[in-house]
């Protein structure tokens, strides 16, 4: 019987994108075949690795073994007018995981989205170096330096197409499963479980302790400056940039999903995940598993209906 082609559109979301691994685990567990993979930013990273034949169990293992040292290495600063991080270490990391492969050689059809930072155009990368494609798609503006590719300067694709459903359809998908890991409503402090009385008490105690420890070194002014910033949760440069882009992407996702209308939408609860903390993947992966498991019965029924429709059309 002729099988419908299933496309998987994996969205952006920085560290929240680790939830994609959980989704892939569930699709494999229930033997949902994926023929076409499209991705943006972190979705391009996970999707590219998957399309290249990297086992989901290996991706999960790498994620769970990651620590703060790897996280810091990925964001190690460089001196540049166009970005805070040059991305060389990320390319080295990608190479260690995926190897040197071209998109045309992958096990599954794959394409990812980037943005021409000078014109604002959506750029589809469906051939050439997989590592270069992923590097372009994940290049968050002002944090990572742009990637020069095809006579263009490319940055994160989430600016123009955060969850590339339409791309999966253009590549021949009969059924599209989209995964959005960016919460479509602003996070609430109540939902995140923040108890400000406890937080303030802890900060006050921490402040007193550090003052006692450092007073003999005459560094009181430095301690106060540092602790006052922490007390009021002053966001740093990376937080401001990531959250600003996240706000833009949230609104674009709402519009694009309504317009492109995937057959199935998986939305893991990543509201408590930190955008830049890649070494706490366990919770994100579990969120992906939980969200994907809920749609499996409906996906299987839809595949069966599509199979019958295709068979009828061919007969």
C-alpha cells in the first residue's frame, strides 16, 4: 500500500528546542515514519542530526551529558562588531556529532531556514554542507556573528519562519507534524513557582554571608554592586537579546501556524526552561515526550485515512 509522506517541522527556541528530542523518541517508539524534516534554529540542529542518521538515543545521551562547561564554551565571546560569539566552537561541536556531510547525502530529505540579515528574506538551505546550514540557521542576531553563505549574510531563521510547516509541504509532505517549543503566552511568575519572599530572604542571607567573607579584603563596594544587580534580577546582554527575539518569534509563530495550518501541532510545556541553559535537557526532553504521546492515536488514524485516500486515487 502506498504510504503518505510524513513531514516534521521543528521550530526554534534555543535550549527549549531540546524538547524536539523527546518528540522524536515518541515518534520512533510508535513507529511513525518521518520522510521529510524541516527545521529552524535549534529545530535545524536537532532535525539535521536526525536526518543525518544520528540515533535519537545518542542525541539524548549527548544532551544529558552536557554540563555548564560545554554551555560556556558554546557562548565563549569573541571580538567582533557583528556578533558576540563567532560560532567556531559550535561548528567544532556539530562536526564532532554529525561529521562532514552534505544535505544531499542525508538519510532523509532535509532543509532548514535562515534569514538574510541585509534584506530580511527567508533563505532555504537544502543543499551543501549540513554544518554550515545549521550554523546559519542558529545564528541569533547580535549574539552570533552572521554566516556568509551564497553571497549573503545569514542569521537565525526564526526571525522569518519559526516553525517551517510550509517548507515541509513544499518538499512533498502529505502530512505535517509541527513542533513549537516557544510558549505562545508570556510566562507568568506564578506558573514558574517563584516565591519572592523566599527569594528575597535567600538573597539577603547570601549578601550578609559574602560581606562577612570579603570584608577583610576591603571589597565591600564590589560585593554590593554585584548583589544589588542579582537582587533585582537585572537581565544581562544575552538575556535581553534572547528574550527580545523570543517575543518577536512568539507573535510570528501565532500568525504562521494559523496561516500554514499543520495537520498536527505538538507544543511541549517549556515555560520554565531557560533559553540559554543547554545543560538541563532532561526536563525539556520529558516535556517533548509528554506532548507527543498525546497526539499519537490521532496521528495513526490520520495516516490510515490518508493511505486509503491515496490507494483510492491510484486505483
